[in-house]
């Protein structure tokens, strides 16, 4: 059944290109049969100097971004299993278009099979650069410099989250969560499914059900067959 999950992470300088390769299943993360895991991938709003390559963007961020600055922000979202691969692809693109207008981005949709229960686990990784393009052309080294409000042409591209209070950023993250739930429900309704998701916590909804606990692959391997079946049943109930 459809379930709500979104994790927002910040990637440090030096990790962007590697993570880009990971979600795209490229380089050291390439697999013989990509179709078993990588369902779709894409990118957009890249600076001209990247020549259509998201890896060029992230490699430059690793090289030129300030040492104490985030190189990227990632949104990892669970996708409803009720939707087809094509419908989930459209869902991800619609969310990106509405929430990250103008920002450079890369995404990948994965669909591994759960170690517990053997069910598909479709999800998407969305990498976002907070750098906002303007009318000035910049080479990579200048692109990632600190923004110069008095003379924008002399500094780097402005970061969307720069100078905003922590409380404002927290409120924006809450809106991103709410928007993702609403977007999923929009697509579930459009394609004739009755399942719905809710971005609120169990406590906020007044539910006494305890949230499901994630078990890693190592923990799953150590479970007995009976325990695996019981845990899978509990996960379905939650």
C-alpha cells in the first residue's frame, strides 16, 4: 500500500559527484543489470558550462564550493507501489517542476526488492543545487563563489537558502513534506486508486500505532523465517 516517506539531507563538499554516480548507477556503482534497480533518471536546469552533464555540475561543486558550505541538498522519497513505473516517473517530474523551479537538479528512480517480504520498494533520489542562475555567465570557479549583492557579476550565483533564518528553512521543509503528500494523493486519485498518504506524524493524527522500524539487510539476514514473516506482516499493517 502507499506509504509516506521523505528524507531531506544535506551533502557536504567532496561528496556530490560520488553521490551522483551512486544514484545514477554509474562508475563504481554500475551494475550489470540496471533494469533490476534503476528505473528512470534525468536532470535539468544545468548551467551552460556543464554541457548537459550533471556529474560536471557536482564535480565542480566538490572542487569550488566553499569548504563549510553544502554542495547539494537531497530529497529521498518513497513512491506509491500502486502506480506504474511511468506514472511514478511523471509524479517525480511534476514534484520537481513545482518545488524547485530554476534550480539545477538530478534525479534517479530505483525499485529494489525488499529483503523482508520480497515486495518492490520504489523510491526516488532528487539532488538539488541551491545555486540560482541569473543573467550573468560565469565559469565554474566563479559560479560557486560567495554571492555579491552589490555587484552580482563579480560574485557567484546566489544560494536560495543563504541568509534565511533556521526557522524559515524548517518551515520550508515542512511545506516540502506536505506538498509531496499532496502530489502523491493527486496522482493516486487521478489513476483510480483509493489509497492516500498523510505527511503528519502518528501523534499529530492522534494515532496510537507505533511507527514501523526499519531493519537493515544485516538484521534481516539474522532473522528466522518465522520472524521475517511476522515482521513483514507488521510492516504491512503499519
